[in-house]
C-alpha cells in the first residue's frame, strides 16, 4: 500500500515538473554565494589568496567600520580551514566608497559592485553599508582549498593533525575572474527577536547580529519587552525593572547602546518595540503605571485563568479610556525613542483584550459613562462585544494612539502591528509602517497584507512589512508550552494552532511578500491559495522573520533561527532574480544553503543540519522524486567545497 502511494506521488511529481518546468538559474560555482547576487559572471581559474596578509586599501566611507569588516573577513575565513604561510596571488582588496553616508541607515544605499582579477579585488559602493555587503560577498568567495571537518579546530594543534592526515592548507577565490553587480530587492529585511518571554543576553543578540550580517539581513526588530517581563532599565520608571526575571537579566542603557553600535558596524538597524495597550502586565510592576493597567495576571470578570482575558498569560491591558494613561506611557516612548537612534519606533498595537476591557469597570465607566448594566455593552458569558462597544473602542483607542504618538520626536516614524488599523479601525499617519502577522480571513476572503493594501487604495499611505505567521514564525513546531488540556484558543494549548507548526526552509524560501498569491490557510495543510495581491505593491517594503520567545532562549536560538532565517534573507535580497517564487529550484538552492550553513557552524553557531553528509556530493532525492533528466538542477551532483 505504501509503495503504491509512493509510486503514484512520484508520477504526479514528474508530471508536474514536465508540465511546468523550472527555468534554470545561472549556476553559482562551488555553491559559494548566499544570497545569490542579482547579476554576476565568473570564469574558470582559481586564484590563491591569503586572508591574513591580503592588503585592504579603503577610500571614502567610514574607515573604522570598514576596518572592523576587514577583521571579520579574516576571522571568518580562518575559521573554515588552515591558512597557507605564503602570500596568495591575490594580494590587494581596493574598497572605494564614492558618496557621503546618510545619518539614517534606513536611507543607506546597499548596492555594490565587486570584481576580481589574477592579483586583486575591487569593490565600489555609494555608501559604507554597500561596501559592507560587498565584503560579506568577498568572504563567501574566499573558499578553503580543503575545508576541515567541523570537529577539527583550525588552531595550531588542529592544523597539525590536518596536515598529518594530508589536508591541504590555503584559500582560493575559485572560478575567477568574477564580476558582481548587486543590490537588495527589498529595503527591509529583518528578524523579530523576543527577549521578554525568555531573556537573551547581549552576547546572544550580538551573535545573532553577526549571522544576520553574513546573509545581508538589515533590520533587528527588537521585541524587548512584553507582558512577562520588562528587562530594560528605565529612567522614567526605575521600578519597571523589578519585573525582570533577575537583577542580572536587565539591559542597561550601556547594553542597549552596545547592541545598537554593534549592529550599526554591520549595517543593521535596530528598531525597538514597546508594546501597548495590550501585552501590558509587566508595566504593573511600576507604581507610576500600575493604576492604568487592567487585568493583571489575567482574571478579568472574576475568572481565575488568563483565558479569555488574553491569548496567553499573564495578560494586562492599558485602560485606554483613562486620560492619564497616554501621557504616562508617552513618557516611556519619549525616553526610549531618544535611546534608540533609528528613525523608526515600533509602538505595538496588537491584540487588544476586549474581554478585559469590556468586563472592567475602570474602562467601561470612562468609555461608556452612565451604563449600569455592563452586559449591555459586553456580554461576558459569551465573550461578545456589542456594536456600541466596538464603536467606542475605536474612538477611545484613536485618542490614546494620537496622544501617545506625540511623545515621538519630530521625524520619527511609528511602526505598528496590523491590529490597530485592521481590527480596531484606528487611523495612523500616512508613512507609518504596518507590520502584518495574520494570514487568511474567512469573512473577508483576504489576508491581512491585502487588507492593508485596500486601505492604501483609499488613501491611507501606509508602508507594509510582512511577518505572515504562516510563513515567517520560526519558533513554531515545538508543541504546546502551556499545560492545560483543551482550555484556550482553538480548543487546545496555545502554540497548537495550525499556523504555529514548523516552517521548513523551503516554505520560507518560496514566499515573496509582493509576488506570492494570497494564502487561504483554511485548508488543513495550509497550502490552499487564493488570488494574487492587488494594489500598489511598492508599499510592501519587505519582511521580518519572527522568533517568539516562549520556548526560545540562548540555548536553542541558533537552531531555531538558522539557517531558515537565511532562506528568508535570499528570498528578500534576491527577489528580482525569481519571477515566480513558487517555482524556485530547491535542488539549486540547497547546496548553496548547505555551504552557508557550514560557514555558520565553523563560527560556532548551532545551525540546524539540512541533510546527511552523503548528500553533499550526491543529489539526494532527485531520482526518487521522478525529477526529469536534464531539468534545471534536479539530476546534477552538488560540487563539494
């Protein structure tokens, strides 16, 4: 029975490929580059290079930042294998930055050109950040003559062992000469990192930034606080830090500045998120903010559990009807928008807790004065808000949002989760960034991204970042973290809903925010597709892969994030190379992703293994899948590096 099913599936796959052939991409020699450049040519000659002695000459740009990039280039190369003592044929790297760097990284030009010859490498970029991207590319072009196994260190002892075993030392830029002209397809290519559910030390954040830089991701969306903890020092409300898990699990101002500077050296922006009005429990630890926080630790309307007060414990929602709330929380916005230097500040705005507000006298008495029977406003027994409740919620939230936003300095752009404009009907200024996270809406027959595009068609003027939970939530797949049975959303513990299942690198890789069709995830396998997106798709500026922290800390962050975040990185950087993202050739991509993953592991990352080692020299699965001979890369053996 199983064999017949397999044979049927094989025949089906073969017929699909035969009917809808994948257009082959230009091969990347030795599978060296990730993300693949927009344009490149290569040759047939290997040129030796000694990373430790090659001379960098820099003109223009930020000399200090580029000197650090050179040091990383050397260290990353020498982590792969043993170096040769002699100088290589390529003895120089000339870096020319022709323009003046903008003060705002969001405005930086990441494009670059790179060429190699028999004796040198030439890099040209308009801005320093473009040169950084080029040096990352140079690092990927620099290949060991013979890569050491992961378990052998490249120190003196390891290299002596390797030499005795016949390993050849040294590095080359293979298949030269190269010419590369490159730039990103999307300007916003990020990782959303949660450090509240479980604390991530500064070293872990910096390690993540290094990996992001290696694959040309350029935005760290730092979800620094949540209902569970407020692990950062505040000068406005010093007692907020008492909600941290430990006095040793608190980010100081110097810690934050160190993360921002570390990121900037790698051309990465840091956008902080201080979420209100929901996810607010941790704010209650401050005497100055506690009067404005409702439903602390759940338990609205006399219940003793978090549900249905909020999606997960410990709840907490700002009483947005209290006129003192927005100024009080605005003090935090003012404080942290000064500390975090990026031109964008994320103000949250997701998952308003209607049950909490509708069953709290503190909110209802202010939002619905004169009401004596709360049930006429919000039916607690059925968790049903009335039309009056919804209308007033929008009006009340509009006042709160407008007031708290005034705490942002002039020129700072606000970023929000989609809920504020889609679920709550609040209007925010044109130019605001809306981060979408929900997938298919059965009632509207649209996904959230399309719904924001529809608002833009009516003149909203929003920019959009895609964090669709059906493609970009990389923390899923670990099962439930709550211990209840059948008590919560979807009839089971949170994290068991379909959209939190494990997202394979292939699923992430084939999603393009502009080109992919709307996903109808009402299907049990989540693969049904509706129509293409419509509207001004240029409003979609990129995407961010999310790694939420309920079951993530520094011990397993690497394996959950890498190399799948790299799949998102190429999908966003190289999108213009793929006319149809659903037709990307996994057989072409996987060997390159393997090489990139090897680089991460050599640097000490616990990046997930993708296949058995045997597959590095054999094209695993091609014959079994019925991949037609000669079609793209399906029957080619990968080149071992």
